[in-house]
């Protein structure tokens, strides 16, 4: 039996609102899910697990029609899904009452329930959110019934407001696999047993790194798990080293070149680090034009050569300021900042303040 574990697709979200490229991002989430369905056919997947937050909000009927059509194109795959905290089942939601295709099973109860698929010799436990927060540790004490079937828990949560998880409880639960949702970065929660698939496509700047789905191959209750990267874009953080010889144009060139190397399709948070010339201040607004740049953080400090300044201003106020920190200079970060601000104020009073 082969399964695909997907979570946190967040259809209907509009990532990067306000940025020039944002108009395409919402549709990209739909396209990612379409490609996921196509991959299920290509890889001959028997079971598709959707561990919550298929939608970013309450779905509309027209959106459910689109999803249901995609499910109808699955050639051999059964679908089991549950609602998470983002698309939780409000009383007016069309989610639970929707006439799904016969290959689709919704775990749409607020209490834990179990479905059995005899052809696949698998049974799936799970539940849906009926409000946006569930602080109760619902899965504590849960035990899978002994069975020759492969037993899966479909679970959305993992923080204090959304079904807290206890690793010891999950280890004792008796499940053969636990398909987790809610955390947007793919990760192993319990080796060989519980995994977060992560968001299928990144939906916020916090969703850094690769994204995709989990593929599981089961043979006689033994499971082989692999992460399949599929997302077309990533949120990346790149650090650019600044030197005291850099200028506005040279920094712009450095940032543009890094983006070309890493991929112009990705979204970036740029960190400027290192020591700049004391009279040079990076104009971060200029670097936002280098590509899909969300933010530029300037963490540079001025490059003061203390020995040279000590000799040059030995008998003046600047020399006395440096001497006040002792022969070895500042002892910690606080003293280092104090000296830097003092030197900037004395040497370059027109700048007004330190960075």
C-alpha cells in the first residue's frame, strides 16, 4: 500500500499581499494542489491523507466543486481528509454536507472516529475542528485497537491552542503511522512514526525551506517514508557580507547576484552583516528592487580602527574616549556599542546617531 500525506494547503490564501508578485501567489496554491493530484496518479498512490487546513478559511461551494473534480480524476486513490483550525466546520459551512465523490471520506466529526478500508487493509482515525482553537489534549490516552490492518492517526495540532501533543502518549498509542498537520515546515516529530508534512506550498515568510508532501510505502506493516519536494517557490533568508569598501551600487550588485544564484523565483529576506565604512549607510529601500525581496535588515556596524584613531586623536576628546575603555578596548557588546555610538557622534556629528 502506498500513501501520500498532505497538509496545510491553505487554498484561498493570498500570500505576500501588497508586493508586486502577490497577484499570482493565490492561484499558485491551487496549481500546487492540482500537481499533487497528478503526482498521486503518476506514483500509483492508493491513499491520499489530508491532515487539515486544505482551505485557508471556510470554503465556498464553487471551491469544493473544483476540489471534488480533482478528486474525481484520481484513478485508484481513496481520499481521507479532516478540517483543521483554519477551515474548521462552522454550522453554516458547506464542508460536511457536501456530496463528495465515492472515493472521498471526510472525518468531519468533532469526536474521534475511525474508518476502515478493507481493500487496502488500512484503518484511519481522526476528527475535525469545529472551532478555531482546541486547547484540549484530545489524543492523550488514545489507543489504536489491535488489528491486522495498518493503523493511521490523522492529527492536526501540536501547540497549546491547537490540540497539544505528547510524544510519550503518541509512542504508546499503538498506531503504525501518525500523519500530522498544522506546523508549516516539514519535519520528523517521532522518527519512523509521526511526521509533519508541512505546507504543500509556503504561504508566509515564516515557511522557509523546501515544501512538498510525504510519501509512504507500506509492506507487511513495515513503512518506508520519504519527503518529496514539490513547491515551486521558497521563502529564503540570505546573509550578505558587507565590507568597509562597499557602496550602494556594489551592495545592490551583491544582492542581485545572490538572488540569481539561489533562484529568482524565490522570496527573500536579506540580512546585511559585517563592517561598513563609518560614513556609509545602506539605503535598504533600494535593495527591495533586486528581486522578490520582502525585507532587508541592516545589521552592519561601522569599521573603526581603534589603534589608528588612538594615535591620530591621542590628545583630544576622541583619544580620551577610546582610552576610557582600557588598553584592550571594550569588554562586551554593551561597551562596544557605547564606544561605537560615541565615536560616530564625535567623528560624524552630521549623521545624528548610530545605526
